């Protein structure tokens, strides 16, 4: 999950200097520096590139802006089927060169210390942002398109599936050693719609990546917020690991899906707002739930909240290292 | 789920005349009339008493007010362990006499036409409203109490378990023929916490009701929004039916839980904003998912939204009757 961010004073300083979040993302030297900030502080086992989930819609011409405390907005959101028909294919090597340069720089700076994770939003999740023009309480527009014009939505999802596939393959060529697909809004769909509109595109992306020589061996993590009801389906997409939010039991999930995938997660991020003792105790709860043994990537069930004390993240990371040693 | 409400013009007229939502709830004649409003329009198979989920905290002295477009607020929310210690036990027959009178009136008016459902919020759900002072985006205060002072939270939940139990038993004595427990906010908890803080109190309430001669045979429905990951645990509480939101497959759930409970649900309520054709088609999707046969109570996966055209609810109800006849 997001490691760098507003909870770090050095991030806030750099963002202030850069002027905006989007400038940070689009300036490879700055994105690299921000990516490394948490690595300087914490004994982390991986780095995740600092970027935005909406780089693809932005590169497709929607015009992204992110204002503090307001969330993302597009200048030209999708408002009609016509808008979908006008969207073109993407050449990530050139259209998203800034992400690739940030990956190259960061991979070089990391110099083998820890692996570097690249990521993208899932097609469904990107589509909801493009249609709702940001986040949404009820996803009214997206659901209307789904029910009224399923073929138009499928067309948009096919475009995004192509774009995410080539984007992630290009990320691997640029230095990403692990890929993570975030399906932040899969969990709002009815179960059959989830399979058609969220899971199927994700499965296609994984297949596209695996069928590309330069990326065929890359581990892919799929995270669906609220994905508990579909965890066995997600595990069967061909991914290497399933990211779990805190509502699922890692132990029960392990028994359900067998050994086909690693499991990543799943501490409730709000626990980082509690005391060191509680954080340590809850790390133990997650480790005990998993039950030891291979195949567990400890993580939060979502990103770090802005109000978190950075010292608490250190306590989390150190507790994970210490307690997972004794429990294995 | 909620049948009467703002989507009905006759409801809006009655609310305007009454002056407030709380007045409607607390005036048995009006609550009875509102309960019957959807029955006059639609060929429904049951009536659910018009009331609020927060009657118990209000009767415990927190002082409820509900302003339009603002949601519920308490004059005296729980802000400290002291506030919990000061809460007293409840005598629902007198402290919530208005609910009992509404049930008696409505049962009498229904005169056997359809069964009457009584309901309550679950202890965990009531506790979150009492602690957050209404709804919440992150349930920060409730989670802090859970992690920092679990014993105080357990104390509050024990009080609420007693209150909900006696409230629901009194509802049966007053004419309710089915009971429904709404665990609206169970789905925000980590899985182990869900079992301790949400499921255990619900299980205790069901046991308390079943052990009371006058209520031992009453069917009890448990609905947990976001309860997909725990559906087998919910089915094992001793309830008669499990309410499902639209993220779970009724067919898959039936295979998972066997025949121990009926399943209620689970059309996405946002579909009521679509065209008659789409509503009808999606009714078929839900019926086909369940797969026919006994044990299915068709319902929405949540309440009817304010913007829904009442004609669409008629189409829903008629489609369910027509299509479930042909599919069985």
C-alpha cells in the first residue's frame, strides 16, 4: 500500500515546495525522492513507486488535477458514450514516460536494497473515477452506464485493459520487480457484475502480462477493497498474491484458497492511530490469524492515513519483523 | 428493508405535517399510517413497522434529533467511560411505549393481510451511533474505544444486548410476527473484532429471545451490511434468515450454509433508479442466482433511496411475483 504520503513531514515539505501533488508525480526526480522517503525511516522489505492511480485517464486526455482535501478531478470526465468513443490507445513508453523515468531512477537508487513495486488501478476502478469525475458516495453514473449501456462500459473497460496491460509491461521494462493492481471500487458491485466488469478485465491484464516475454515471470498482487466475498475468484485470476482488507481472516482465506497464492495484509490502518502497545498487539493478532509459515506478506489493509505519527509506522514495521521471527 | 420513506409523496406530505421525522416515529397513529402507506400502493408480502434504528439510545437518555439531509444527532453522545457507566437499564414497555402502541395499532389495521415485522439495530451498530454521534466515515471514536478500552465497550454492548433483547421481546408481545436485527456497521470491523463485538451480542439476543416463552417461535432475520466474509458465522447464530447485501451470490451462499436458514435479498437498491426493463431483468438475475426452490425472501440489499420513482417499486414487486412463479 501507499508508504509515502502526508503523514511524513518530509513529504509535506517536498509537496509544498513542488506546489502540487501532480507535479510531484510528474517529476521523476521528485517521485523517486518521495518513494525513498519511507525507506530512509523504516526497515521496509519493499518500495512502492510514488505515483497516482489516475495516471492512465490523465494520459488518455481527461486532464487530472488533485487539490488538497478535495480529491481528484478531471477537466474532461466521461459524460457520454461519445466521450468513450473518442478515447484513443495509449503508448505508455512516451505518454507516461515520467512514470517510467521515476521507476528507472528509483530502481537505480535502491541498488538492490529492496524490490521495487509498480502499480495501476484496475480497469473498473479507473472507469469509475473517469465516469464519476472523482470518488463517489453511490457510484450512480457508473452503475447507470453498467445497467443501461453495458456494451459501452465494456468498450471502455477493453480500452483500459489494453492501457493497463501495456502500462504495467512497460513498468517492468523500466525496473518494476513486482506489480500491484488496485481494485479500490470492485467492492461496490453486485457479485455477478463484479465478475464481468471488474474481475474479468483484471484476469485479462494478468494474462497479457504473463504472455509477454519480458514480464512473464513478474509477481502480480491483486487487491480488491471489500473483495472478501470473491476471494477464491480473485485467487484464481493467475495472480501471485491476493491483497486482503481487514474484514477477512487470513487464516480462513489460506484454508479456502490453498497454496495457489501468497496473501498480503491485513491490519486495519486505523490501528496506527492507537498506542505503540496496541499496534504491537494487533500485529500479533494478524500474524496469529495467518498462523505462521510461508506465503504471508504483512501489510496494512489500506494506505496510511494522513494523521498517523511516523513513529507508529516504525513500531509497526519493527513489530512485524520481531514477532514474525518468533512465530515462525 | 425500509419500505416507507421519502420516495413516497404521501410520506413526504405526512412528514411535513408532523413537522419532523422523530414526531412521526413517536406518534403511534402516524407511525401506523406511514407503515401502511407502501402496502396501499404495492402488493407486498410483509409490512415493516415505521420506526427509527435509534429508539433505544434515545430512550436511554441520549436525546435524538434527526434533521433533514443531516442524519441523526444526539444531544448527549457517549464521550467517556463515565457516560457509559451512567447509562441505565431500559423498560421497553414504558420507555418505548410509542413503538409498542404503533405495533398494536398496525397489527390491528393489517388484520391478517400480511405479517408485521419489528426491528432493532444490533448492539454494535447502536454503539457506533452513540459514540460517533451519528454516522461516520472512519468510525475513529468507536475503534479507539474498542482498542483502548475493550472492557468499557463490552460493558456498553452488554447493556445494549439486554436492551435490544427486552425491546424485541416486547415487540413480539405487542404484535410483531417477525423480528429483524440490522447490523448496519458490522462490516467495518476487522474479522476477529466482528465476531467479538458484533456477532456475539447478536447471538446472545437471539438466544435471549428464543428462551422467552412468548417469543420462542418468532422468526429472526439478521442483516449485516458488508457481512459477506462472515456469512456462515451469521447463519450459525440461531437466526431463521440471513439478510444479504448485493455483493454476495445467493446461490453460492445457499451452497455454503446449507438449509439451516432462509436467505433474504439481495438486489442493489440503485437499480430502482433505472428503467422498468432493467429492473425486471435484474429481478430475474437475483432469482436465477438463488436458483428457485424454498427459502428465498426477495428483498433489496438495502433501503429504498429517496430519489426512486414509486412506480418502479411497483414494477419490482410485480416482477418478483411474476418471475418467481414461473421460475419455481
